[in-house]
């Protein structure tokens, strides 16, 4: 089986993907190599690359860009780290493909819908195949109770707490969630949400947070990785079904998100 066969399987799907501007490309390496195993991950960190080398795996499918950022005005340290990764990939004949736009919105098993499923909260049906948002069905609970429920749902992905911006005792009735960094608070509010589950990459203080506070919309904040991990794990399972003779290994990125509280003796 060649790498190109797996790439073709992914790229022949997804009418929601704009193939002229998609992020879904080979980021490094060749596609004509024969392979028998693949690593699937959220982002191909140095640790993931080292595991690929150890396993003699020559193909990595990453959801996010392993080279940090795009553009020409880049810190020297970033350029040096990019080159270090490239040298390591080239030396060990490893190809990296980014599967992002397809898998964010893949119905039922993609990032958006697997995130909703992980939370074990009833959600309304998806309104558009191009929408990154999900809106829950009506409920009634405090923000604190909702936050505790979310914490229990995400523990398996190494996040053991959340950040809450707003009144913990406020009664809320409709949760809005997004996909990865696509957590636009105003869009969620306009869709009926009165509390939003957002990612740390999906909000900023000078726009979203201030607006939410002015409109009494509590925000529950999780790490970007945590909101997408279930979907990427499902990508590995999906590809295993499509290519049963290839070994697909999902590697959970160990970012180890912990929320440290002030010690009681301080």
C-alpha cells in the first residue's frame, strides 16, 4: 500500500472542503512510498516523530501544522525548530500529511460531532454541513454544575479542569460548542446559546470575553487539543476500517493540561 492511496481515500471525500484553499496537504515527504503502518495524531510533535522512528513508521497523519506557523516574519527560534523537524523527517524517510478541513466537519465521526458525543449532552441536529457549531437541546443547571459535568467528560484526554469566566451560580439553559479554534461566541449566542464552551485558541479577551461578560454569557474554556482529541482518535479507527491490512496507531499528544490551585497553607 502506498501513501498516495490513503491520501486519495481522504481527498476524494468532503464536499464541504474547498480544495483550492484547503489545509489538507502533504506537509513533508513523498507519497510514492510503500508503507504498512501509520501514526495518527493531533499534532506531530518531536515526541511523535521520535515514536515514528522507533516504530519504523514512515507516514504520519497530523491534524494540526507541525511547523508551528506560516509567513516570513518568523522568530529565529521557530525557524531553527522547523529545520530540526525537517532534518529528522528527511533522515528517517517520514512523510507527513495534514488532515484538517475534511475531518473537522466529517458527519458523525469527525471532530465537531465526536466532541459533542464526548460531552454526553443532547444536542440539536447539525443545521449545515459547513457549520463548526453545535447547539444543545434545552436544559436547566448552574454554570458550576455544567462545568463539573464537562470535566468528567474530558478526563480521558488529560484535562482535569476547566476555566470558567462568569457567574458560577448563574442558571443556564442552552450550551453552544464549536470545533477546535472555531468557537465564535457571538455566533453561538445568535444560535440560541446562553453559555458557551470555547477553546483557548478560539477566544480573545479584547473581543469575545469582554462581549460575553457585557451580555452575561458565561464561558467555559478548554484546551484546543482536548476539544479535538476524540475526533482524531476516531480518524484512526475509520482508516483502520478502510485499510485493514495497514496498522494505524493513534497517539494521544501528552500536553498534560492541569489546573493548579493555590496551596491551602499559603
